[in-house]
C-alpha cells in the first residue's frame, strides 16, 4: 500500500480563516490559481514582515558579530555548477503508470500509487532549480537559475562583506530573500511552495571550532522559536543520518514542529565545512582564504549555517496560535499570536459613537500609530469588536468609555486572559511597548 491521502480538517479551517480575514490567498486566484504559489494579503503581509523584522533584530541588530546582506536572486550560472546544485540538487521522481499522479519516491510508504494502487515507474532524478534566460536569446549560453537558496549569495560575497565591515572570524552574514524550487510534491498550504522566502545566516569560523559553534547555533535557533511563543512540546530535533545529509553538509540538525500533517522541518542547522568556499575558490580562481592577523594563519573558514523558512515560520506561528472555543453555545475562533509578530499590536475603540468618545479614541489612535501598527474601530457592539480582534490575533484592545472623559483613563483588555485593567492615556504608548517585549 502507498501513503494514505487524508483530509486535514485543521488545515482546512486555517486556510479558510486566512482567506476570510485577509492573511493569505491563492496566487492568481481569479484564473483558478497557480499551484504552490500564495499571495499575502494585508494581515499576512504585516505578519510576514514582523517575522522577518524579529529575525533580523535577533540575528543582526542585537549582535556585533553578524552583518546583513541583500544579494541578487539571479547569479552567475557558474555559481550553481560550483555549488553542486546543477548536478546534485534533485529529488527522485516517480509516476503512476495508471492515473499519471506524480510522487517523490522518498516520500512513499509502499511500492504502489497511493491514489489508485497502480504500478509506479522507476525513480528518475528531477532537478529542482527553475531555469530562465538572460537577454533576448533563449539558448544554452543564456541560461540562468532562480536561486534555490540564498546562501550562495553570501559565500561569493564573503570577502566583500568582511573587508568593509572589518569583521574578524568568527563572524556571520545574514540574509532574507526569495528562493525558488520546482518541488515535485508541494502542498500543505504554505508549508512547501515553489516560491518562498528564506532567512539564512552563515557563520564563518576556524575549522577547529566547528563543533563548539554548531552547538552554540543549535541552542540559539531553538530559543528563537520559544521567543516567538511556540509551544516547546510541539518542537523537537531531528538529526540527519548519513543517507539524508545534503551534498554540502558534514552534520545537520532540523528543528521540527508537530503539524496536523506530522512532524516537519522548520529550520536546518548545518555544518557546511569549507565545502562552498573551497569550491568557489577553485572554480573562480579567487583567493577566498581568511588571513588571521593574530595567529598569522591563512585558512578557509568553515561555515555553520542556520537556514529558516519565513513562510514556514509564519505557518507554524498561525498553527500554534489557532484555537477554537465554545462560549454560551457560540463557536469562537482566535489566534494567540505573540505580540511581537501580531499584525496589529492593539485596537482602539470608543465604547459608543457619541459623547466625545470617538474623538478621544481617535487621538489615542493617532498617537499610537506613529510607533505601532494599530487598528481603529467604532462600529457595532464592543464584545463583537473584541471578538474580531481575537480572530486576527490582536493582543490588546483599548476602550474609551464614560470614565475616560472624567479621569483620562482607558480600559486595556488582554486577549489571552480577557482581563480588563485601567490605565492613564498618557502612559499607553510606553505600556504597549513594554507589553510587546521588543
Ligand atoms: N541553505 C540551506 C537550505 O536551503 P534547506 O533545508 O533546503 O536548506 C532551509 O532549506 C529551509 O528553507 C527549510 O527548513 C524550510 O524552512 C525552507 N524551505 C525549503 N524548501 C521550501 C519550500 N519548498 N517551501 C517553503 N519553505 C521551504
């Protein structure tokens, strides 16, 4: 028997919430969509941006030993020959001879088609890189690749970054950007897509220190997900065995999350040794060795890579935050997103649309929006407005009521505890910043 295709009700509900509230839509939907490509709507774009900002703050701004980079997606095609991607970056593809379904051979549990039980072809290697042409002539000489990982842009710029930034090994280079893979079996919403964003960091070290730095980055990256509020019991490590290791890696550990469709990789931490720099040095003829002034030693650094998927992190945050509850016979859905990444940090409501309350609420809104993405709403019952904010993960709501007009205080309603407390309007911006925990 092949692998069973089961209906995933949890994911169906999440996809529907994402569409309904403007997080994520199918790409080119009015034309029937395009497989494994997704568009981020107003709330999704905010959420994604917040995740990238959080990563950048943790990996670049808060550290003295990591520099940022934004390399081009299109690179010299030789990069991908040298890196091994042209020859090695492939998956084993099989077809069902009866129903023509396609599978990755390494994902099948049995020798027959999971869809119809038909006979499968022998596996053949399928390269995952998208190709296009540079310039007006479409011939072999003009082939360029859409990068399948952002990492290579970092390796070829190693000395370009190291020189001007005056960094000394050990140090890292971080980059966030799009990557493209012509996946054979994309799916599970935004989990595996053909166009996605990576948040990668390459840490250049002395070869003798690789184990120490590997352990260090494993711990740092694990903590990142805890800081994002992901439940620790939903995370685990997966060590790559010899058969699983990518062509460039000496050691690799994945951080996995338990989705409704199983334990799956979120991020890989890899010891890439001097594989990439050595190969680029050999084919480009450029000396990419590092000169250590202190020890008078010239060496090719080893690289510890941390490679996370932005879209996958976003999916994890949504999955982990999603809850349903029944209150007085009414089904409620909400997202307990970390305030650090929630699309709106707070909502501001006047209790009623009269007695000067909207004016006071508008003033608070205008004051807050200079520092935070916040939402103003004056329509309908306040309970319903709270509920709408719970559904999109807004952690705090401030309500201007009758008492506000007397003592300049507003209520703060906490999404998770549902507790309400009163605070001086003047103190709200700093209080909100403290609560977000940036
Ligand atoms: N530079 C190393 C590298 O690219 P990888 O394990 O192939 O390693 C790293 O990818 C991360 O990129 C994965 O852990 C995942 O989060 C994300 N990723 C990879 N392929 C993806 C896809 N098709 N769709 C969404 N995210 C993907």
